[in-house]
């Protein structure tokens, strides 16, 4: 019998993951992470009081222990503050990647070791087989894009019990077990941002006072012609169309953000496609390649992986060259490398946009 620390968000996925572990005969310890300091906040995975209560009731029904771990200071320093800093630097961050890296498979693995647990299990839609990170059976729910930072050190100690199931099957199992969260709505992607108002959240932070990225500036097209005014670069990302408020005979999209001039550059749809980019802060799930190799590259969660060449650089970064140009890779977003179902690794795009 294995002792497992199960991350319990209070949602249906993590609840069914814990139930499957119990059914396999493991000794399961449920832990809900409290990631925000104010008790009244939290939107599905940050440890709000309602979510903590849901997780506790599921654990009671499954006959396992439940604990709440306050990780709000770590979440502030590793996730929220870098998220704000990225927007203020005219980059588009992906906080879920860093939350998985630093919190769920950083601090939780340490906690598991301290508590004598062999593995950490979560409700992510992904699979681990023979030390390899693989896409989930339910491709529509696959979350490997957010998990690429797992390495050969962590993968043997990680379990994704629902990775072979569809979302429909997960909810059906929850209903069969009589779990109160069977039909609970899914959390929003950026769980710590109220009402999905990223600009409002960033502007409310003390470090944003007087920030250039919140000041209005010129919107220019790729020929240099001034087309209008923007409300602050922290409100925009490469490929964006909505919210530009421009009069034009054809749709205009954000091509790039020029922080030095506080300018937003827009263009036609064909101008936001890129032949490649450089990714830094790269990690690999296995052995890092020493030479050019083929892979499929995903530049957004919902972006279909596109065939490309990966060229390792001496500084540890990777140059990515697509077989055919891809839409709007944005600086700050994750680029994840695949070989079929297997995740090879990934990094952070540092010079995306049109090329």
C-alpha cells in the first residue's frame, strides 16, 4: 500500500482522483492549499472557504484525513507578483504554469516527503507512464501544456489518476459515489483575478503605481501610421482583436507591443503569424537534446501542436522554427514541445509576434 498526498481543490476532478486512489487501496491524505490571504476571495482553486468545505466533505465521505495548508506567501512571491511584473513589462504571463512548478509540484512534493507520502496526486488531465509525461485521454481537457516543467526528478513521484478518463466519465463516477461536487462548475483559468479583469487587478497592486504599462499611448499600424490611442500596454496581448476600438475597413490585430515607446502596433491578420521564436527558461522532462530535433510545438493551451525544428542554444534557450507560420506566439507565454503524445519539455517565449 502506498501513502499518497492528494491535492484537493474542492472540485470534481481532484475529488474523483482521490476516490480512485482510495479504491486502489492506497492510504490517502487530502490537502487543500489556501493560496490567497483574504478568506472571502478565491475562485475555484485558490482555497476559498467554500472550496475548503467541499474538499473536507469529500474527504469525510471517502474516509480519509483532510488538512488545509496555507501557502499564500509562497503564492504571492512565486505566482502573483511575477504575473503582475510580466504585464507591466508588456508580456503575457501564464500563472498556471508557475503555480504547478512552484506550488503543486514544488512545495507539495516537499510536504509529501515530510509527511511520509510516496507520491503527490492531483486532478489534472494528464498521464505519467514509464517516467514519461503524456497527453490525457480526453484531448479536449488535456492539461499537459501547464505541466511541462515536470522533470525526471518529479515525474516518478507524481500521479494523475483521472488522466485516462473523459470529463463525462469523471462526473459520472462522482455521481455514482454520491459526491456533492459532481456537478460543480469548473474554476476560471486565472483563479486569483476577480471577474477576469486583468487590467483592474494589475492596476490595483501597489507595485503598479505610476507604471508606464498603464499609461495611454499611440496605436500604430505596421507602416508607422497612428491609428488611435490605447489605454495602457498592460491591457493587450499579441493576436488580440477585441477592445482596440479602431475604425478600419478590415479587422486589425495586435502585432507587437513596443514598451520603450509605449506604442501598440496593429496590423492585418496575416501580419500576426510567426515563422519562429526563441524560448528561454527551458526545462526537459527527460534528457535535453544536444542537437537539432523535430517536435510539435504548442504556443497556447488551445493551439494545435505545430511541426517545428528545435535548435538548442549555448545559453540553454531554444530556437523554434515552424514548418509553416503560426498565429501570434506571445512573449511571456509558454511554448511546449511534444513528440506525439509525449511532452518533451518547454519554456517561455521571449520574442514572439510577427516575423
